[in-house]
């Protein structure tokens, strides 16, 4: 935990929170019941850097309650998290850390 919270990664002392602001929800016509039925686009901010991301999700409203769940794949290097990245350090070999990570979420709103 110490290293992942350091400036090499998320720099939580300077950037204690990350944010995601939804800018668009596009429903997928003909999506199977219970499957991802929309593509969510939004602005993700990590370490003070903002990038737009889009990912599939299951969304709906029932009884006045809105719900959304899904998984987004994020390229950490777009947020200035370069430690151990093959994209920035030649010859790193088997010490490389994957540039992509996933964020899973389940949001419920009344």
C-alpha cells in the first residue's frame, strides 16, 4: 500500500481523491436482458489529469431508484502514472507493470 499511494503511482498525499463525471449515456439497442445495455462516457480525473473514457455498463431505473454497474479499463499512463511502464522505460523486461488497470463499480441513486 505504501508504494501504490506514493508519487510513483497515485500520489495520494497531493491527490487524495479521483473523480468521474458522467457526460453521456448511450443505450445499446437490442441488448439482451441482464446484459450491459449502455455505453457510459465521462471525464475521469486522477492525479489532477482528466481524460475521457467510455465503457459498457448495465443501467436502469426501477421504483424511483437508478442503478449502474460495470467495469472500465483505464490506461494509467494517461494520468501520469508511469512507474514500471514499458511505454516509458526501455529494457525494463520482466519488471514491467501493465499500463492498464480496471475499475469496477456499482452505483445506486434515489
